[in-house]
């Protein structure tokens, strides 16, 4: 029994040396891993190692050009390496281009940035200085970009774009079959509606019952067209009938 105890006591110093050796080995491994990680991160962030050198742009584009996209990306700062480039940063600068409605950005190994761009579908000119898309959302593109498209010109309080666009569609459905083409529609601060046709005729609708008043106009069109006079304006802000003005300055009140 005594010899066994002596043997155990003799082995303790050897275990201590082994523990120190294991600890030093572990420290060496950790240091090596950290050093390797730092080197890898440095390599990944080095544009010369994985430079983003190609930009591919997809989409049915009529107003946004590839040069405009590249200029926007470059203005946002130089492209980073493949691994560290933030695609959200590219998304934000390209989305700021006026005609861009939506954009998706992704990276493709080893050096490509791919963008898919969707333009706004323009529906109308808004307050002479902006455009409305098909949902009534304003965007700050130049109306002269679409001057050849004969778009309706809508006017109203700045937050009323969707309402005015919806009203134009409703009115156009009534008037277009009668050969009346709306050139401009305005909603003023008093919530009163005014139409100007492509022929320059002004139609006053007032603040209420706009559909009923337009249908009243439709019933009067035969008499108006048979009059032989050039129409200047129609004022429908009456319970019945309409005030009609001619370009030869003769006015009358039609009570039909």
C-alpha cells in the first residue's frame, strides 16, 4: 500500500508539466487562428484581390441609361471587394434615380454586380413639374421626357395625386366615348373640379355630384354640337341645366 502512494506522489510533477504544455499549445493555436483571420479579412477587403469590375444591368428601360446608373453608383463611392461590398448601398443610390421604381442588386462570383431595374409606368403630368405613375405615386422626373406622349396634365394639392388620377380615369370613362379628350384636370383648394379639353373647352364641375353633372353634359352635347357655334366653356354647377359660353362671346343658360 505504501509503494502505491509513493508512486502517485511521484507522478504529480509530470502532470503539471503536461498541463502547461497543453495550455501553451492552445494559446499558440488561438494566436495562429486570429492571425490567419486577420490576414483573410485583409485579403477579402483588398480590391486588388477580388475587385468588382463588371456591372450588368437588366430591365426594359426607356428613360434610365446604363451611364446614368454607373454614374450614380460611382458617386456613392468606389466599389468595394466582392466579399465586403454592401449591395444595399448600391440599391439606395440607384433607387434615387427619378425614373427608377424598383431595383434588385446581387453579386455574382467572382467580380460582377447585377442590377435589375423597373421603371415607373407614367400615367400623367402632375402640377406641371412632376409625374404620376399608374398608382398615383409622384416621382420627380422631368415632364419634358414624355412631351411626345400627349399625357393628361393633372393639378391639385400635393398629397392628392392618387385621388386626382382616379377622378380623371372616372371622368375619362364617361367623356371619351363621346369624343371628348381631357387635356387637363384640376382640383383646387376649395375641392372644386375643372376640366380643360384638348379643344380648349373649359368644363366647371364644382365640388359635388361630378358624375351626375358629367352625364348631364353628355345629354346636352347634341344641342351644343348642332348650335353651329364654337364652344368656350360649360358650367355645370347648377341643379339642372348648364351655362354655356361660346367663343363668339354669346352666353346662354340651358335649362334642359
